[in-house]
């Protein structure tokens, strides 16, 4: 018998034994993980292989769960985050012990600050090897506790599925976020009678998360709004993540309130909608008599609440009780589901706004619209600049012109993403993704792959800075391998420019380039190297043609495309110049 035949015989025997065990009602810990994940609605895991976790893979095969294996665990964690953001379901990343876990930390921390529901399942050496110095042994639970909502080890095979459901439940408790489970290898490999394991039934062990808070506060907010002459509302990430965008749209149209959006709520209203505003938030917050903040915290992006006038009645709605009123005083706070609260307030206020007040609100929105138009007109010369090197605002403008109705836009970088926020307007909710409050670079590859896997019929465009592209770009090959091609646009200035500006300002030009200058790299060659499309752009007039050629190449080949655009390293976003992220 040849070695190949002998191996085939051994494999067949092993498969037969495994099938016999399952048929006889015996199940392993890894298979219990897969069953529990399926019960939670997980259809895809993002992972990088390791000996500690292979039984989970075997279980996922039986349960029909897609296994997407990447080249670096940071990408896996970002992909799980991106998948959760795009589907509204639990994202899942599975890593081996030691460096598998530590490599995923940035992605989990990003999900934590972005309130994204992901479950991180990590391997560990066998309990029998505890404290013996086994391969890749680290105190994972202790490490993950500060950046998760729930972190625990699993110490018996009988509890595996129950603990998965417990961790998943915590991901949706109040404001969403990640959980971590460490499962030792002997717990995963052990086989037990299936009747000894509690496998929760889908849909039968969760309370409703659609709380409206205190009904009296609903009436109070309705009273506030029906008497407001100059109201304004900001809808944050939670509005999209909780599936509340429909209720939010009904709310502003019914009550005639100008709306601003950030995070994934961008694109909730089309640009031409009379209630859609985006360039006048500071103006509105300065003059409004009532300001409603829904689903976003008073963190650095909001100036910790200090940029909002003390003269206004300030109302905050959030999924988390701990966030309401954090960093500044408010007039009224309601903890609960954004959509349920907005719907209840709309119903309580319906038909109670006088004609005189409606007229004043129309005048208020007309005033804001005039300021919006003036600000856009002021930006247009920069958006259409023909300068060489290319102005980064021109690149952002051309990307916005390129986007289709179903294009998901992802920003991965510092200054380049801040600039893109001035120009890029996604055409629908959930079609904007960015690093979020943690400011992580390297999110783009995982986000892009996840977005395409979640929505195969949508186009995905990621704008990278050249620094962020260099961090995770090799997993573009993974995206191709799993049939998820996307367009990578690199705004290349050969520097970590957001930091570079601050250093120049503080230490002068001679020391301003220390630790932030990068090499000049023709990243288009990377697109070609992985079998896709690549193009260099050095003239502003060639940006749009290059993007169109890349779109055509992706459609034709099913491979990724990289368009490397050389932008002026001495142009910066206003926020970078003001260093607002540090204030």
C-alpha cells in the first residue's frame, strides 16, 4: 500500500469514527461551540488557524458556518466588527492562544469603543497544563477584561454552549460591545453525551431590548419638542446599529426637525432631503433652543459636550445608562432603545405643534440651509482643485462623485479620513464605516472584506492612507480568495500626516518629520501582485477615469483593485490643524 493510500485509509477511518460518535449522541466541545454560534445567528467566523481551536472548525463545517481564514488576527477581529455593523447580527472572531489573542486585541478594542457586538472566542492550553508554561499560555481573560463587556474562561465541556450564549447575551446588553471567552483545548476536544450539554434554543431565552425608559420622560420630551422653535437632532452610530433608522426618519419628518448624522447613520437621509444637514452642526448647536443627541456619547468628537450651548435645552437618548449625562449636564436623559423612544415621542407629540411654530421651524431650517450652501460654495474651489501634487480634498470629492447608490464607503486612516468626511456622502444608511472613537488604523481591509461578504451585490470602496494600507493590506488576497473583491484607493503622501502636522507645529520643520515619514511606494504594484488591478494617479483629472477603470476590472475579473493617488503632503484637514482630537 502506498503512503498516499495509507493516509487515505487513515483519514477515512477517522471520519467514520467521528461520524459514529455524532450519530451515537456524543458531542465535543468544539462542536458545542458551533451549535451555540448557529443558535445565535452566526453564519460566518473570522479566524487564523491554531492547534488550540481546530475542533471549532470541525463543528462549524457540520453546522454550515462559513470559516474565513485571514493572514493576521487583527484583520479577523476588524472583519467580525465590520460584519456585525453591516448585518446587525453578532460578529465572531476565533483565535488561537497567545499571539493569536494579542494580535486581535486592537480589533476587539476598536469594537469596544465603537459599541459593536462581537464575540471573541480564544483558545488556551489544556487545564491539565495550567501554570506549567505550556505553548502560547497567557492570562487572556485578564488581558481582555478591560476592553470587553464580558470576559470569562470555560471550565467544563458541559457548559460550553451555555457560556457562548451568556457571552453573546452580554454583547447586546445596553450599549452593544464585545465579549471574550477562553476555552482550553481539553475542554474543546472532550466528548460528552449531548444530553449533558445545555444548548439554548434560539429566540427563547432573551428579554426584549426595545425599552422606552420611563414613560413620563417620553411625555416630557414630547412637551419640550412641541414648544421648540429651533430644534436640532444628532443621530449617532447606535441609531443604525439598533435598526432604528426608520423610526428616526419618521420622527424628524413628522416633527420637522433638522437632522445631523455621524458614524453609520450617515446616509440615513439623501442629500436633497429638506431635513438633511451636515455642514452646519456647530451653527445649529450654537443657536438651537432644543438639542437632541441620540446614540452617540459626549466624547472627543463632540468636544466632550462643551461645544453645545448652555442656553439650549439638551436631551440625550442612549442605550447605556452610564453614557447619559456623562461629561456634561443635560436637561433630560432617557436610557433605552433609540427607535422605540423616538417612535413613542413622535406619537406623544403628534398633532400638537401649532401652525405658528411650524412656520418658525421652516424659517429655522431655511436659515441653516443658506449657511450650508454658503459653506459648500466655499469648499468647491478646493474640491475641484487642479493643483499638483493632488489636493486630498479633490481626491475625496472625486470619490464622492464615483459612489453609486449601493456603494459602501470605508475610511481607514487619520488625516485622509477626516478630509473625506468633508466630501463623501454615502447614499444609504450603514454605507459609511470608519475607525471610530479608538482611531485605529488598519480597519479597512477587514471592514471591506466583511462588507462585501455581507452584501455580495454591493460595491465596496475603501479609502486608505498609505500608512494604514501598509498595516493590513495583505488580507486583500483573503478577500479575493473568498469572493469578496473591493476597490482600495490609497491617498499616498508618504507620511503619517495627522501626526506630522502636530510635530511640525510643536517642534519646527527640522524635527517635524521624525517617526512619521514613510517611503514612496507604488502601491498599484500590490494590486497587480495579488492578481488584481493596479494604477498610479498623479494628475487630478485622472482620478475619476482611474476609478472607473478599476470598477470595470473588478467586475470583469472578480479580483481587487488598487488605485494609488499621490496627494500633497502639505495639505491637512481643519481638525488636524486645530489638533481637536487632543482637546
